């Protein structure tokens, strides 16, 4: 007596049965294939149970009416091949391979462990399904395409599921995909304890709904879809929400429902991605299905149960132990009215594999019966046109955490999978131009990071130019002081015969004024775009010109001191007083500075350079001093001259005022030394064009100090107190 529970499951595979019947019918009617041979078949239900499968195998090897294994005298009913699923073939393999009965199955046996299948047994297995490895690769490419790196895994707990996990987990992990969880579907059989299955199902459901992964990979067989639907019904009875998930399923999965589940809401499958085996519409199959009904097919042992379940009706005089529906089946119901979730009129991928399996057996028989048969059947696929689907919304995201945006870098979370990480901003001076970078990279030398640290911006080329407010201000100051110096020189030339000009060594005064004029004009060499000529000229020119001015002041002071010492009776200093003494001091001091500058230019001369590191956002064009030591030697020698002049002037400050400039020279040298002592730390602490501005300011300040302290009092007397510009008054003072 057939169990009622078994009847519930019949029509899940009913289209596969009809595909088998249709293929056998076509072969029997085909005079070119197995002429005068009629294919018959027996159908057994495994009920997802290894014991039922083994029982069916024993019945294949027994007489039709009696269960006596290994005893079969009705040769017309000897099976020539077995068509079944991969899990069924596994359970039948050990027995049927002894009798050399081939097994053709619409699935891949590559998932089976090597120790289970021997080379001898493998000969009797014929695969009618794409290789599992290709499906695994396809799933991986799908996940990488949508950047789903945080996923869950549900698999059946059998040899296929365990091999799937062993193959997929390491391979996916190598490509940056992490698993939020990995769970096994509960094994369901007709003898299973219902409460144990429900408890395990509730546990899996809680894991599914509480997981943070949006994508779930499901691996299983036909019954896995039934289990999945049962799991998702927990949202109606448990205080757990039904969160939307993306289900990724291999081609073995089947979306066909059973009658008890026909009216269930299948919205949870919306957005599911299922791989499908290759299928082609077989001519006449739809008409074959539509022509079948309980009236025209009285010998179909499945059709009445199928009809009652899918149309939710009952035939009169049907004996059932379950409650009968109120609707009466007329046999005129149309299969076209059924939803695709209950029954498909188009040949599904699984049905197409069954159809091909029957033809594979038929062609094998044809080849065996006819050794002259050389023709090979080829199937030419028509050229297909594919239309790109337009995406109307952004695809879902399945990540352990949000992407690290540009400008951030990934840092691993302790105790979490490698695809779970925190996002930290890039450190100063580095960027990340792509999402989810493990480390930030520095910009090229001529670029700097933007505010968001996600791109490099070209640095601005800068130098002290005449377009800058600072540059034009310093240039105006230099020209103004040069004009004032020229005016002072003109005054002294115009009044060269006056006592105040003659009393202070007129020629030496002219040299000082010309030196100061050149010092002010020398500033213009420091402004503008640096080039090789300017870099070679500006520091030595400034050093030599300023040394001339300071050495002239030193010569003035020494001559005054020697002149008063020579006035003493019997003094030997009288022979040192004269123009030769002044010329010697100025020439020798200037010569020493010139030698220092010449050595500098011959060994490590200054050259134009670009400083890309001092300023974060600028490339500073500058004159590299070449040798910093020689640069400070030039400054040091000027400081030495200024110190000697200051000391000599300080000692001569009490000499008669009519010939003495010592007080003015003392004060001017004090200003000079103060400016250049302040210059060194200021120069070292500034960067870019402001270093040049500091040096220009020092040149202007020290030169202006000399001009003002020494020549301002004399110009005041010449211009505003001409009555005091007389020899009588000077001698009187």
C-alpha cells in the first residue's frame, strides 16, 4: 500500500518522469533509432533514503513478482541501464557495478571522494551534467563581480555537501571572500524525528536572520528547496523577523513546489540567483504535457495523485486517509493554469538532462547492436541574440563591514576573519586612490595629497618673484634706498670742497657710498626666477661689495686713531699715516673676501635647484648654495671685519669731535652685527621663498644702518645747517 506521505512528494519529480516517458515514446516511434525495439522502464522512489534506494536496487535484480535477489529468469525485464540522481547512484554503485549495469545520472560525480569510487566502478558512471568545478568557478565570479565578500553557506550534510565545502571554502578565501557562517541542512527522511528536525531548523533560521551577510550560498539537491521553504516559515510562528537575503543556488536546486506549499508566499525568492543547466526546448514536449489528463491516461499511476495535489481537488471514490478537498476533479482542468512554482510546461534543465540520458542509453544500444554504425549525431545550436538588461536599482551589498573609502586604509580586526576590518585615515603625506586598500601610498615628489587624502595634486611652483607682494615690496625698498644713496653721493660730490666733506677722507667716503649703492642694487639679484648666472653671481657679489664698505669704515677708524697717535712728540706712527695706509687696508680686506668667493665658485659653486620637501604643497625654486660652509665663511669674514671696526671705533670714541666719526661708526657696526646675528637663526628656521626674503631684509637693514648712522648727520649739516660747515667751527669744536 502506498504511503500518503510518499504521494505528497510525487509530483516534484513528475515532469522528470514525463520527460522520460516522452523520450522513450519518441525513440520507440523513430525507425532510424533502435528499429523494432521498444524501450520500457521501471520507476522507483528513493524517498531520499539510502535504505529505500538499496531496496530498489535489490528489486532490479529480482523477478518481477517475487523478491529473490540474484535470481531472475524473465530475461525480457533485465535492466540495461539505471537513470538516477548522483546521491542515488552512489548508494547503488557498489551493487550494480558487480552486474556491470551502467548508471546514467544528470549530475556530477566529481564531488565524490576518491576512495569511494574505484576506477572499475567509475567505468559504469556516465555524467549528463556540467562539471561541478565550473559551477564553483561561476559562483566565485558572480560574487567577485558584485563584490560580495561577506557571505553565508548552507549545505546538505552528505558526501556532496562536504566535498563542496572542502573545495569552495579555501578557493573562495584565496580570492578575498569570507564566510559569516557555515551550516548544514538537517537531514530529512520519512523516518526522521520531526521535533529534532524542527529544532535544528529553528537554530539555522536564527543564524540566517541574525547574520550580517546579505548573500547566502545554498548547496543541495531537490529536497533542499523544501527544507528552505520550511525554515523560512518560522517567521510566522517565532518572534524573529524575515530579513531579505540573496540566495545563490547551483543548478541542482529545484524551485518546483509541492501541493501543500503551493499557496505559500515565494517573495523570499525574489532576487535569488540560480545557476541553470543547459536546456533546449524539445519539439512536441509542451503538446505532450498538455494532452495528458486522468481521462486519457488511465494507466499513468501518478497522474491522479498529481492532479489532486496541484489542482486541490479530489476524484470521486478516492480512498484517502487525509481530509479530501471540497472541489471535485473533472479531468478537464488545464495544466496551463498552474503557476510555474507548481508545474512547468517548458522543459526544465533537469528534465532536459533526463531526456538526454534516455537518448544516451538508446544511442549506446544502437552502437552495440550495429557495429557498422558510424554516423555521429551532432546538435547545432542556433545563434542566439542576447539583450542587455537594464539595472533599475543598485545591486545589494554583502560585506562584513562597509568599504574603506578612498582616503582610508584597512586595518585588521583582532579575532575576526580577514575580510572584517576597520578603516583608518591615511597618515599625513599619503593617499589611497582606491577603495579597500591595505596601505596608503605616498604621492610623487612633485605632488601632494588633497584634503580628503584620496588624490594627489600637483605642487605649485613658487619663488620670490616680482609678482608677489613680498617680492615687489622688497624691490621697491631696495630701489628707494639706492635712490637715497645716489642722492647722498650727489650731495657729497656737490659739496666736496666743504670742510665737513674734506675732513672725513673725501675719496673713502665716495667708495663707501658707491659700495652701499651696489649693495642695495644687489638685492635685485635675489628676486625673480633663479637661473645659473644669477645663482653664481648674487652671493659672491654681495659678499665682496659689502666687504668693501666695511673695510672702508675700518680704514677710516684706523687712520683716525693713527693720526692722533702720530701727533705725540717722537711718535713712530707718523710714517704710517697717509693714503697708502688706507688703500692697503681696503685692498687687503677686499682681496681676502674675493679669494674666499673664488674658492667657493671653483669648488662647490651655487646652482639653481628645486626644493620639493620643505613645503608640503609647493615646489620652491631656489639657488642651492652648493657649499654651506663657504657661505658661512663669507658671512663670517664680514662679521670679523665688522667686529674689528666696532672695537677700533669704540676705542676712538673719545678723540676730538672735529675729525672723529668713531661714535657713528660704533653705532653703525652695532646695528650691522645685530642684524646679521639675528639673520642666522631666522634663516635656518624659515623655508621656501621666505629664506630669501630674510636675507634680503638683512642686506637692506645693515646697509640702511650704515647709510643712516654715518651719513645722515653730515647731510643734515650740509643741507640744513650750512653755517656749521666751516673750518673755523669744526676746529673750534
